[in-house]
C-alpha cells in the first residue's frame, strides 16, 4: 500500500511538473522567448505533451522552421480522436504557409463538413478557398460562421471563436461588424496576438494606418519579437509617410527572429523594386518562392520587375502562373500598377487597373486608382466619374473622400483655369491676376528655351495647378494632407503650392518641375529618378545662378565616408532610410548631370533620355553617351569630385550617418574598450539621440584615451553650450582648432559665442574664417550682416546680405531688408536685380513691385516700368500709397513722349494725394492746373 501511495504521489508530482512546463512554455511563446519556449515545450511530458507539441508547431511557424513544423504536425495528425483532428488542422496551417493549398484543402474539408463545431478548421478552409480563388465557396464558409453566431451556436466567450467570426465579417466586407468582434475577442484574451495582427491588417486595408499601428503595437508590448507585428508596423510606416528608416528597423527585427518571414521579405522586395535593384529584388522574391512556390504576391512582384524592364515573355509567364494558382487574383494587376505609378507610367497603370476590374468588377480599390490616374493625366471628368464609382462601393477610402471633397467642394468656388500658349493654369481666384502676369510668362520662356535645347516639344497644354492651401495641394497630389514636396510632376500635369504659402521660390520649383515634363515624355516614362532629378536641378542652376543648391560640403562628407556610389547605383540613394543620404543623392545626381553636360555636351544628356526611352538602363546609357565603361566613368567622375571639393580638404566635418544603432555603438566600445574612436562614435550616437548623460560619459572616456579626439571635443562643447556653460564651450571649440579640427561649424559656434559675449571683433574674425572654410554655408553671412548693422557699418552689412540671399533662395524677408537698404541708397541696378529675385518668391507684394518699378524707371527700362506700375495697382492687398504708382507711371509716359496718358495718371495721383510734390511738378510740366 505504501508503494502504491508513493507511486501515486510520484505520478501527481510528475503531472504537476508537466503542467508547469506547459504553462511556462505557453508564457515564453506568448512573450516571444522562442528559444526557451521550444526547449520547455519539448520537455513537457505526460498528458500535457500533446498540447505542448501543438504550441511547438506555432513556435516553429513563427521562427520560420516550416519543415520541422510540418514533420511535427504530421505526427500529431496521426493521433486518434479529437487530438488527431487538432493535429490535422495544425498541419493544414503549415501546409498553407508552404503553398500546399490542395493538401490543406483535402485535410480541412472532411473536418469542416463532419463537425460544425470545428471553427478553426472551417475558418482556415475559407481562407484556403480564397487563396485559390474559390470565392463562392469561401463566402459560404464565412456566411455559415456568421449564421452560427446568429443562431447562438458560436461561443461568444471563446476568444478564438469570436476571432473567427471577426475574420468572417472582414472577408465578407462587413468591416464595422468585424471591427467590433476583433475588439470583443481581445477583451476576452488580450494575448491572442493573431487577433491583433489580423485586425491591424484589416485596418491598414481600410486606410486607418494609425489604428493599425496601435494593433501591432499591442502585440509588441507583450511579445517584442513577434515577426508579424514588426512586419505590420513596417507596412504602416511606409503607408503613413514612407518612413524607410523606421520600416527597415522593424523588418530587420522580424528577419532576425525569422529569416524566412514571408511578409517581411515581401516588403523588402517591394523596396528593392522601388530602388530599381532588380537582382536583389528578384533574389528576395525567389527566397519567398522557395518557402511557398505558390505565393501569388511574390509571383506578382516578380512579374512587376519583368514588366518594368519590358521583358514581356517573362512577365506573361509569371502572370500565367499567378492565375493558374488563383484565377480570381485581381490584385495581380493592382500590384504591377503600383510600380507603374512610381515609374511615371500613368496611362499603363490605368490599363492595368482596368484589367483588375475585368477579373473582379467590384474591385473598388482599382476603381479609386483609375480615378486618381485620370486626375494625374488632367482628365478630370473621367477621373471624378471613377472616384464616384469607387466611393459608392467604399465610403471609407480616405484618399477618395479627400479628392472628391476637393474637386466638388473646394475647387469650383475658389479656383479657375487660365490659358497661355502652351499651358493651362489652375489658380485661386484671389491670386489669378498677379500670377497670370508673372508665372505664365516665366514658364512660357522656360518652355521655349527647353524646346530649343532638347529638340522636342512635349504634349500640350501642360497643366499647372497652384494651391493656396498646402493641404489642398497635398490632397490633389497624393490624396492625403501633409505632403512635404513643394511640387510634383505627373508628366503633363504639375501640382505645386502657391507662392502665397510663403518662403517658396515658385520660379525655381516650377522650372524644376517643367524639366521633368521633358524628361518623362522624351524617355517614354522610363527615365530613372537620378537622371530626371539631376537634370531638373541642372536646369534651375543654368537658368539663374542663385537657384543653385549649395551642398558641396555634404558631398565632401559623403566622399570622406566613402559613400559616393557608382553611377550605376545612383538611383538607390533616393531610397535610403537616412534623410541626409537622400539629400546627398539629389545633389550628387545634379552634379553628375552637370559634369556630363559640361564635359560631353548637353546634347549627350538629351541623347540619354532617348536611350532610356528605348528601354536601356543606366549602365548602358552612360556608356553610350560618354563612350566610357561605367568603371572608367566612375574613376573620371571621382577625380572631378576630388578637384571640385578640394577646398574642404582638411576641414572638420561632423559625420551624420551610421550613428542611429546605439546598441551596435555600445557593443563596439565593449569589444574595443581602449579605442577612443569607438567611444567618440558612441558619444555622438548618444548625442544625436538626445541622451546628454551618456553622451557626456562616453565623450569623457574618449578624451581620456585621446585628448585630441575631435568628435569627443565637439560633443562636449555642444553639451556645454546647451547647458549655458559658454566659457567651457568656447575653450573646447578653441581646442578643436588647435588640434587641427578647424571647420566652418566650429568657427560659426565661436562667432556666435563671441557675439553673445559682446566681443564683435572676435566674432567677426571667426565668422569670416567660417565663410572661407565653407563659402556655401549661409549662417556666417547672416550673422556678419547683423553684426555690421549693429556696429553702424551698413555698407559691409549690405555686402554680407547680398551673399546671404544668393545662398538662401527661398527666404523672402532677407531680400526685403536688402532691397530697403539699396532703395534708400538709390542703387537702382541692384534694386532691379534683387527685386527680380524677390518676384520669384512673392509676385504679389505691392511694396516690392513699387520698388522694382522705380528701379526700372531709373534704369530707363520703360516697358518693364509701366508693366510693373500696372502690377502695383492690381496687387492684393492693395499698395499703401497708390498715388506713387500713378506718379511713377506718369513719369515713364512723359519720358516716352506720351503726354495724354501721362496727364491721366497725374490727375489720378493728385486726386489721391493733392500735395504730392512730384505729381505737382509733373502736372505743371504737362500744363495741368
């Protein structure tokens, strides 16, 4: 009896231990400790072992070990009774992930038919039916689940059953119903990660990216390693603002846990396609297809690459493959169309979306894209008709709603079109008069010049739309507010912000965008981004010297860091997660085009557009237009950069890239604790992150190892400045100069400190040194102008201000100040020069126009003077003293010998200001009493 009692006790203890292992394993899996979860679940024995093995299948799926998951699930599927059914369902889940849809279907159908209570099997069968295009069957499955809810056969206290109900609502497009039951499922079990993941994807599909992000974040709060949640956040970041840095961080985390994570690989392939990294994208997609040979999304993305590269044979093969897997997969054409839009192939994108609708006549997403596509082409009636069709089927598409509101409620009452020879301008009615007088002639001049130099006339009229409200411009362009770009070209339609937004050089922006029209149309919409952006930048710099961007210092930093790519890879730079690298990509493209044009002739640049139009890619085009291999061109161009950027050699430049991964920087100091560079890099990383405490500690450690380390000195100086320890900061900056780390930024800081300490001579010395070290940085000129004005040295201040306004093309107030000083001194040629510059920022300022008209008058430019005086009188808000415009007009007319009109102008002036001396003098001269 004692032996039996002891044996019973041992069995009880063993069962308790097994139960504890199961609970621990489940918790480890729930929190994303996959390695421990797998160990613990494998160690679970006794009656809980089967449940542990099912959880192990989940862990293997989440970590990408599908072969092991399949083997284990197949073993579990052989069990008898209800356990065997659960094993078969688990096996079906694995098979679906591997693309074995037919096998999964064969397993699930008998279970779903035999037992209506097998909700997971029924739900999963509906999903598999959708995978293979059996949409009618899927609908019946999901409708039956809904019927079970309606007839109370579904347990509303069971989180998983409620989740299956939510998914049934989602797939039947009852999104509000689904939304409610996702919430209910999670209120029962907030650790049901699958519910939050799928809820997030539904919310993304319904344009609620912010809500989707919250769903994915709820998962990550519990399981910071969940690959599906990380991929979901990555998708959100791209949808919201195309935040590559954030998206890549989440993709990296997902792929660290599961290197075969298909959703993450899909996103990565999309980004690689966007960069035109064809080989990389194809390799990533092949990796997906090695996991799931029937993945329709991967095949569609592969087809996209072939379509973009004009390989119709391979494209058709992929298309055939997709529709052999799922004959109803209308999304195939939608996926290809997305890339078509990114590559400016707007007409073809519409054709692709139409093909999607032929497969699924209710595909409202395609309808919305067709409508948006027609708007991009300026075919507004067609576009709005399609958007209304889309809205009738889906009232939750934010982009559709925004566009319809703009075109139906905002534009009709506030905007109107005007025509010029080659353009149609949509302008706000309050701004129409002035913009018609200045913007239209400017663009006609640019158009005529480009037609002559390119030997090509684009399709006209070109539509230019200028929006007074930045959000209206953004919605017109992308359907959503808060677009950062100042202007966008769609090939024949250009949208931009109105000059009334402020601090926007409309001349530079529209000249740039007009160049895109030529590049896109000449290349048959095949010009790569680096070439068209570089060409547009080149066009602005040859149009007006002050429109040149000043980024040579940034280019030098990239050169120092060995981040100047081959010309064959220039396109990739526009898709970097680091914004500074994107800035360099734009500027490097411009410098490359400038180099080709100046070295080989502009005709070669034009020839390049034609070659792109024939389907050639960058390496072949560069070789054809320069006669050099890519390697030889790169070598030649690098030598040019070395010479161009030589003035920066030896100056201190703060590195700005490679410091966002704090963990890696910390690890580097642990690996090399005696490396001053490792510690200074870590200090800079903490500094960029805003962590003053750790930045200080790391900088001190670096200086203990190397007291001359410039980055550590800089970090300490900057932190001292922020703590208002001005003298400490000053000493640290001065030490930087002594150790050979002199630079414009250091001198600028010392100039600022000297100004603060009321030491103008010292400030002047440092600011002048800053100009010499980096002539393109505007701050020293601005600071010196202020210093000289304060010290009653206006001539020197004016000279500095002249340099400043040439560097800061978008700023209006400095130009106004400069013009006031020049006008006061009657320097009419300069008033004319800078007044014309100012017009490219604000063509509606009546006081500016009055100054400019006077300068034209004084320089005997009679025609321009009369035109500008007329503009003064048309301006809104009106000029403060219109009599001055009439007097000026009269003076010009007298000079032209037009006494009759001059008398009329004098009388108007005297009516407004009876005692105006100049008007009285002119009146006497003209015999007016």
